[in-house]
C-alpha cells in the first residue's frame, strides 16, 4: 500500500517511479501466494475437522471471500479492462484495510485471549493432528484428562450445574430445553452442537469459546471448571 501511495499520491518523481512499481508488484505477488497458501490450509482444516464454524470463524471466512473477490476484480482491471485502472487504486486500499481486519479477527483475537499463545486450551487445532505434505487432519483430543472423582468435587459441580446450567440443559436425558441434554456427555464420542471430541479439555475449551447460543463461562476459575467436569463425568 505504501508503494502505491508513494507512486500515485505524491508529486511525480520519474527517477523513483520504476522502483515503486517493482515493489508494489512484488508485494502483490507475495500477497497472492500467501493468500492461496493460507486459504488452502484453512479449507483443509475445515474439511478435516467437520465441525460447524464459530461466529468469529464465519466472519473470518466472509472477509477472506470478499478480499479474494476484490483481488480478482482488481487484477482483471489491471490486466484486461484498463479503462477501470483508476478504480483499481481504490480497490487496493479496500483490500489492505479488509486484510488488516481479517488478521485482527483471527490472529489478533487468538493472541489476546491466549496470552500471546501461552494458553493452549484456547487453541481448537490442539484437538487435531496434522500429518503429511497435504496436512491430513485427524481428530485426536488432548492428552490431559484431569477429571476429579472425589465426592466433594462432584457435589460442588452439581451445585454449580444446578445454579448455572440446569435452566438450559437436562442432565439426565438427551432432551433439548434451550441447549441439548447432557446425558452421557463424556461417554459419547463427540460433544453435542460443536462436534468436538467428548473430552474434559474440549469442555474446558467450550466453556471459554462456546458453540451455538451458549454464553461464555470464561469467568469461571479452573477449580470451578474442574468441579463442573467432575459432575458431568458422572452423567
């Protein structure tokens, strides 16, 4: 974007114009290659994971489609329809702004909520393994299954469930109230709605980043979450 602004937004400098054009062209090719590579990785992950995208992921995909569409139109203006050359400059600015928004929605949010990547429980991809040059995606679940089994933890979990969860979830059947019933929730293969592996770590993740209409319970302490999981494990 800077090279474009320097080329078209300042007093013309014939000696530097070729350099700015080369920089802008090189940056455009690099952007296109990076867009194609990241798009391939994201599509491959989405197909392999086979889960409903979150609202944030849906926004990310929408922005990516818009950026890709605008980029195709801009290239066609530059290569095929030269009468629209001036509009291509504006489209370049719009593509740049949308790209910043795209990165912020995904990478920016992830770095913020995961303490710059230190909190791995926020990483949904940790539930999957990636193998081979084409990134074969396999569902694995996380190895750490810290589930309490003592009676006091289960009792505290029951109290928490009744006060925070029972209005939306039936603990003793698969019947839907507002959210799905949770009978055998940790004994099934996948969690309802999200389709994540039915593991304690998946529940920890989902309490922080819920699926569907479920509100976030990110404010719960680790001990409270462990007590709740201890109770859910008895269902």
